[in-house]
């Protein structure tokens, strides 16, 4: 197994005798230099995948090895002589030959996999620190490819030298801004799609103070806009509204500069007037309440009538220990991830070892048990791994870090920037370290920070919180907790936008057990009915819940997804 030494900044090959729990072993960094070479000075935790040597004090952990990229051929200067037809085609869209030359646009013959042959292409060359790191090829009949094994980055990243940047959706829009003198502009390689690796490869964007979102004015542009706001935060973003569809459209119509000098700031904090919200007000007047978010599967039945969520909200889930609040929350979130294409990040320190937790997650996704009769196949487990790669993330400390709310907020912001997370799950509130666990003021401040966080970034956070010890009733069962019963303070009821109680009725001689979920609070009336109870049956086969009377649903979430590249410029002259 390869483990990474933090202080020495290097990888080590090391053989462990165990695969779970804790193990004392020799240290790959120092044992070979010591007299007592067999001294087991390294303590390793297989579940957390971290370790520390008590002799050399090196910290070890397992992380993804830095991806190795190939460099394309650097001979792009051999292809800078553009054909007259191509120059005329760009000129017809307002792009001068000088702009093409300054942005190192080339024309080359290259193999197009979609056509199975070598063809003539216009080439957008991607540079980073002056080095050619990627090449995007586009043929006359709208086929795309890029140099194999090269780094995914943003077109024009070397042009960002200050604290401000314009972000557009395509290379043509980047060239359009260059044409009117705006050079601090970068282009997303494919709209809002597949940008995780791109943002991971460009951490310098985190230093930007102002981001001008200059994406298209269509539905795809709105999706890209939401993605960028989520990653950068509203407070440093401004929106460019084009008169036409995009920057090149406005360039051809002679109004691009006019559009660029009128950026619209996003309201985040401070003082506003009705004018700032009037577009939203008109939309509300014309279209009514926005659609709430709820699972689409038939197994959720009447629950969707009684409870639903919106982005920019905090939902608190409480319940007596072992009554299933964690299982229900996870099932609910994974359903939303599957139904809407959202991304979720889980901080669940109570669910260890990690492999056991992942087994339950896989069971919910595949619709089959992880162990026992009828278990999922290894092929299905591999499909789960692929499905989850860009949908499900887990937050956990490395090198023995202490998890505080400051730590989580920082990690959540980093994940939004890199991966575009929509849902965060914290299970549970008491598993996050606080300075004074008995301080009601600190709890209140934390809840206020959580509500501000979800609103600023337009995400949803599910917070599992344990109640105080509930009193037993005469029949020996416990009363159902409310948000006022959450351990610490009644502020959970006041601060949360939504709340649920998950309560389990165990099997008796008279009846089979079931789970009752109660709507303790919804922020808006159209989200559900406060006080409504919905009864669920728990399917132990795949760890899913279903409303009373709903049919069993053990269908897999896995499906084949195809990603296509769209481009409206389909009339290249070759």
C-alpha cells in the first residue's frame, strides 16, 4: 500500500498485516535508520486511513496521488498561418486577425474520432504559465476532440493577472471580449458541465476579488451562472447581461462594450431597495411560488404532500437514538441526488468504520443488500463507484485534525468551489467540537452561521441533532421529541427553516413496527403541513424507506449518462 508522508512530502510503499482497526507497525520514514529497526513506532488507523510515528513524528495518510498529465506537441507555431477562408469566417463574427494571432489560434489537420479520419480543424490552444497544456480541435462539421491525456483547465487562464476576471462559456466569447480590449477573461471548456477537475487544476481562482459572470443568456447559461455563484459566492460576483444571446452576439451587433459596462451586483448584504428585487417580484407575481424540491419516486407517496425543501435552507432532523433519523436522512438525500442530479457531501463521524457506511450507501443506490442472500455483484459495486464519483462526497479530517465548525465551513466552501456541492449533511451536531459545549450563546451563533451559509451559497444543509433524554410514558415508550427538545437549546426551532422528527414504533404482539416521520416545521406554507405525520416501512433488503401502501422499490439508481458538447458555430468554411 502507498501512504503519504506529510512532512517529507513523499510517498512510501508499506505492507500492513491488517486491513481494519488500528495497527502498530514500523515506520517507512525512519525505522530503517534506527538501531531498533523492528520497533513498531508507527500507529496506523485503517478506518481513518491516517497514522503517526511517535519517533520521527511524521504524519501519514492516504490521499489521491497527483494526477500526471501529458503535454501536447509544442509545435503550434508551425500552424499559425491561417487560411483566408478561416480568417474571413472569424471576421464575419467580429473577430480580427490580430485577435486570432494574439490568442494563438491555429489551423491544423488532426484525427477526429467521431469521423474516424484526419480532418482540418480550428484549434484553441490552452496555455498555463506559458506552456501549452491542452489543445481543443473543432472540425467544420461540429466535431470536437482534444489532445489525449492533457490537463483540463480554463481557456485563457494566463490572462488572469490581477484580482478581477470575466468568465464566459466558450472560446468565441473569450475572443469577443479580447476584441473590445477586455483581456482578463477565461472560458469554461464546456459550460457548467464537467468542471470539477478544471477548478481543481486552477486553485489560483480562489484569490479573485471580483468575478464577472458573462455566460450566455439561455437556460444553459443560467445553469452555468448558478454553478459559478455556488463556487465563488455571491459577494464577489457580478452579472453581465447581454442584449443578445452571448458576448459574440453583442459584438456583432455593436453593443458589447455597452453590456460590459453595466454589470449587475448580486444582493448579499447591506441595504437594498425594491428595485433590487423587482425582477424576482415580477417573476413571483407572474409564476407564483417556485417549485419545491421533493423525491420523484412513488415510494415517497404522501410525504411529498406534507414536506419538501428549497435551496438556501437549513433542515434539522431529530429523533430518539436508534430510531433511524440518520438512515432516513441519507435515504432522502440520495433520492434527491439521483432524481435531480444534485451533489451531496456527508460529514458522518458516527458511521464508522467507513466501509460499513459505504456498504449501506451502496445498498440504497443499487437496491440490493451488500451482504447475504441476493447481494449486489462486484460489477454492480463497480457501477456504484462510478456513479458516485461526481455525486457523493465525504468530509473527514486528515492527520488527526480536530473538527470544529470553522473547519467544516472552510471544507464546505472548498468543496463548493471544486465540486459544486448542493447538499451538505452533518450527522450529528454534537460531533462537531465547540469551545464551550454548554454555551447556549455559542450554539445560537453556530445556527445563525449555518443559516447565513446556506443562503449565501444557495445550498441546502441537513443537520441531524440528538434530543435531550425523553421521558417514558406509562406504556414504556418515549415521547416524540420536537425541535425544542434538541439537546442544548430551543434555538434549533427558531433558527432552522425546516424540521423533521423520525420516530420508530417497534414490533409488538399486536402489530408490526413502522417509522413515523413528523413535519415539525416548514418555512413556507407551500412546502408542507406542520404537524403532519407520515408512516413509513423500512426495507431492510436495501435500507430504503417507503410510505405505507407504496410498492416496494428496489430499482437501481445506476443509468448510462451521455455528455455532449454543444456549439452554435456550425458553419466553419472548411
